[in-house]
């Protein structure tokens, strides 16, 4: 054996362990997270605990575990298995999930015609479609074609629902924004003592116009809601109960036991797309995470825009212009130590300094008409981005300084010898060559900022934001608004939800998405850096 | 008659035959009489006299310190206009430091202090001390250009490298730049090799080409003086020869000062040679005399290779 072999093995082992941990974690998140979107088989079975009446149960098997027999009196053998059944029908049974002891199950079947109805509220409903009603009159009751009629009615209800949402969110939202603008304009006039009757009359007229438009939309909405609730359907549960529900309450319905593999794949793709593009429902435990994705990406981009110039300028001064001595050394130590400060401390600082002090003053100076309702004097996107920019500043400064130190002296001298000043040399030669190092700093900053949650809870992230920070109402980018964030979403869904079993897969799926978003942000930065490196290679040695 | 790769007024022989000469010299051991050898090889040179040359730069009583350590001791000499002046001497004798003080590149070194004067003559012959407070260092370096030991092209295209000095001066007119780039590259004997790939990265050139590019970049701003700090020491023999050829041509337009370790090179390219030892100027005179009939014992020892 060579003298160096154990050393090589040690190194390789360390790399291997890191890789196993990384891929193990990613694999776990991916499997659990993606499993959430795959349509499971629906089981119908008899269940007879000893000494009790026989029940019929229906639902999806979620998990199975082996339990020592001593836990359950009357069980023989060392262990027995029990399964977790997602039985849905929460409005009837009271519990979404139930543990079943496997030996007590019998007559397990997977009927092809059992349907899963995903409700807008109250979770899933498992049952057999019985009939479809229009305005209370049964129009079809036969089993064969009922499904087709139901699907058609469901599509119609979905279209109406989308229209309603569009009107509520977009059109009425725009009117409300405009009304608020008018209110503020009027208040501003009052505050400045300006009582120009012409202008006031104009505002009143505009307001009346808007109110009329609002009224018209409301009438339209009433009609739409009537149309939405026209149809209903009845379904029979596995226990034989017949339940009538409006079709508008259903988001999606499918017959999982009858789906082919390709159908399941298509279903899976639709569910993934819905998860990424939809708004959350039922206190974030259902639906999608679109606002959280937008919030995370917006916040990271804003943070990058703020931290890069600031950090690069600071690094240039420290490295190129400042007289090197104990002062610069002390500043460097301080900057490096900043990177080790707990992120929560930044959050508290952000809340105290940015939100209350800076934001409070901005409100007094520029948004006095809105007071006492705060505009910037409350947590929001801008403050979150600035706080995280502060948090990641040391990384950018250190990386940029190292990049500047790596530029060969000979290249600087070459430029100076041609009559360039120090500033010209910096701008034309040194900075372009140091740009890959700046990108490295930015990559590290993005990686840190995108995963950070604790400080954000104080300076702008909320469980459910009323709107996106980017929308169609002037000024389009709302820096003062609160926003949703994937990291906080994971915390909120995972630990603040009433039913752990419902949200567990959602936590995995959101975590997977967060990893994917960070990876996408990072990979684009890495691609830019590699491009720059390619341009300036050969000179780093 | 073999093809002449570069128009050379001084030496009409082909590159190859001169290369062979150089190699023979290299193989025949330490040069005992380099000047003699070159002259006998046909390097005809008219008699030169330092006193009769017009002055371009004059160094007067120059002392230079790095912190507490004195590196140059009371150097006084005159650099003749449109001639090649070589500084020779063993490593650490201060010849590079002296060269770098001629366009104030030493300002970049922390703790460097200079007293004495270096006068740079303008066209009418009035000398201005370049260490005066009123002197703009950027302007000075534009007038006194410098080429370093290791080729240091910028990570830009060949074209942009040559145009760099002009762009710094605010000249951005395409037509002017095109003209100057072509002129400078021709002047540096590089045009033929790169004219089809002006917009490719300069980092793709060979070491010798890069060094000629750096020379082109320097002459593009039309300096009065060219300082060359061992310009060929990092290059292979053929590239070295090309650079040496080039220096011979450059002196028609520029005053050239070259630092070299290689005595053959000094003997071959320079008109005047200064020998330095331990920060002092030991002997300075026309190259032929210095190499064939040195005044000082130290000079003779050095050029005959008696210093290790």
C-alpha cells in the first residue's frame, strides 16, 4: 500500500459521505413531495374490531407501520401491522385520517367507479356519483352517463368561478386601489389646507363614477354566483349515506381506480402545475403556493439588486483606495464577524431601525395622508429585502475583495503605464476581471438569503398575503406590501396546521420547490459567472 | 536570397541564419567578447559618441529608498534621443528600479522615496523634472511608455488592447482607432499575424505575440520614450529574436531604454550601455567601447562572466 493511500481514502470518504447526505436528503424530499401529486388507489373494505359492529371504510392508504402487540390488548403474536387511511368526508366522519388494524380488515376491494371529489373546503370526499341536479331537479340519475354530465357541469362551474375570481381580484381590486388613491388625494388636500372646490368636485365625481362601476360589478357578481350554484349532485358514500352537494364546491373529481398509467401521469402533471400556479386554500393546507414563489423570488432579486452594488463599492474602497493599516484590518474583522451574527438579530434590527424608525419617518414625510394607517412604517417587501441585503453584505464584500486581490499586479501596471489613472484602470480592467468573484459573492448571498426565514417573520413575511407584490395596479411593484415566502410557508404549514397528516406531504412538496427555486436562482448566477470566467481565464494564474 | 520576414535596415540576413549565430554563441560558452563577435558577424555600426547626442532624459543625482533601505545611489546619466540605451547588471543591482523610476511606476510601491531629479526634455529641449509636484503622472506615463518582463495583455480583444490607450484619452472615433491600431500593430511587426483576428481575445496569442502586442499597445499612444523591462526574458529564442529585431526598428521613432540580463542582447540591440552594480552606475558609454574595452575592472569581470 502506498504511503498516501489512507489519506486519499479519507478524503474520498468525506466526499462520499457528503454526497450520500445530500442526495439522501434530496431524494427523501423528492419522493415524499412528489408522491403528494400521484393519484392513489381508493380502497373499500370491511372493518371489524372485535366485539363491535362491522363498518365499511373507504379511502387512500397513506402509510403502514408495525406495532408491538403489547400496545393493543387482545392481539396475539409479537407484532401486528396497522395502516393509516385517508378516509376524507370530514363533514360526515369528523376526521380525515384514521388508523386501521390490518388483521381486522377484510374484503378489500378497489371499485372502478368510486370517485374522489376534491372540495374547495373540507378536503376530499370519497363516494359513488348517484345523480346530477339542476336547480334542484334531477336531470340524470343513471350511472353510465352521469359522469359525463357531471364533468360538463363541473367545467362550466369552473369557468364561472374563474370569472368571479377575476372580477373580485382584478376589476374590483383596481377600483378599490383607485378609490384609495382618491381618498388619499382628498386627505392630502385637507392636510395642506388646500380647498380648491374644482378639484374636490372632480374627486367626488370620480368617486361616484367608480362607485357606480363597483355597483355594476356587484350586480354582475350576484348573477354569476346564482349561475355558479345552479347545479348540484348527489353521491353515495361507502357506508351508503347519500349526500347532496353543490357542484361549485368541487375543484376536481377523478376515478383513481380506473385510471391507466398514462392518465395518472397526466393527472400528476396537472396537480404539479396547479401546485405551482394556484393560490393556497383552506389556511394554506390545500391548493398551490404561487404567491409564496413570487414572494421568495421577488425578495431575493430585490436583495441582490441592493446588496451587490453596495458590497462591491465597499470592497473596492477597502481594497483599492483605503490606506492599508490597523483601521482597514479592524473593518475587515468586523465585516467577517457580521457574517456570524444570528439572523434573528438582523430581524430585530430590521424591525427596529428600518420598519419603525426609517419607515415611520418616511410615512411622516411622504405618506402623511394615509396616517394613522402605516405605508412603509410596517413590515413589507422593501424592509425584508434590505434586512437580508444587510445580512448577506459580508459575503459579497469578502468575495469581491478576494477577487480584487487575485488580479495580477502586472495587468494593473500595464494599464497605469499607458497613462490610465487608477479609476480608469479599475473601471476598464480590474472590475471586469473581478466580476466572476463578485458573482461568486452574489451566489453565496442568494443561497443564504433564499433559505432564511427567521428574520423575515419580523420584517415582512405573512402567512397569507392579500395580493402579490407585483400586479396590474399602479405602481405595479408594491414595495410596501407584505408577502408570502416558501420557507415561512413550510414552517407555517408544517407547524401551525390543525391536522398534521394532511400537511405532511405538502411540507415535503414545498421544501422540494424551495430547493428547486434556490437551485434555479443559483444556477443562473453560476452560468453568468462561468461565462465571465471563460472570458477572463488565463489571467488568474 | 531568402525572404526577409521583417524590413530591417541594419541587418539584411535572414532570421534563420541569425538564429543559428545566436545558438552557436549560446553553445560556445560564456561570451568573452560579445561586441567583437557581433561586429565580426556583420553588425556594422558607425562610431557613436554620447557627448554629441541630443538629450531626451537626464537623470541627476538620483537616490532611491525603499523604506529605510537605499536602492539607488547618486545616479547621474543622460539618455540620448532616438537611441537604444541598455541597462545591464546582475540581479538586484537596481537596473529595473532605475527604469521604473523613469516613468514613476515606483510610486505604486509603498514606502518608496526618491530624491534627485529626472528631467524629461520636451521638443524644444526644456527639461522638466518628472518628480515635480505639478507633473501629471498619467501624462508622464503617456509620454514615457513601459513594457514589462511578462506579457500582460488585458483580457480584451487584440483590437481593444491596442486601442486601450487611445480610449483612455477619450478617442473613440472608429476611423481613427482603426488607423492607429493598424499602424501600431505594423510597427510592432504583428499586423501580418493578427490582421484576420483582431476581434479575438488577446489571451489566445502566444507569449511572443503577446509581448509584441503589448509593445504595439504602448506605441499606439505615441510616447517619446519606451522603457522595456527585460522584454524578451520570458520568451523562446525565436520570439526573442523577433523582439530584438523590433527594438532595432523602434529606435527610428522612439527613444528606447532596455533592461536586460542577456549581454548578447544588450550588445546586439543597444547603442549605449550602462553597467550597474549594487545600486551604483559603474560605467556608461557606447556599447562597442563598453563591451570591447571596458574602463572599469568590475565591468570587465561582469561581461566576461566572472561574477557568478
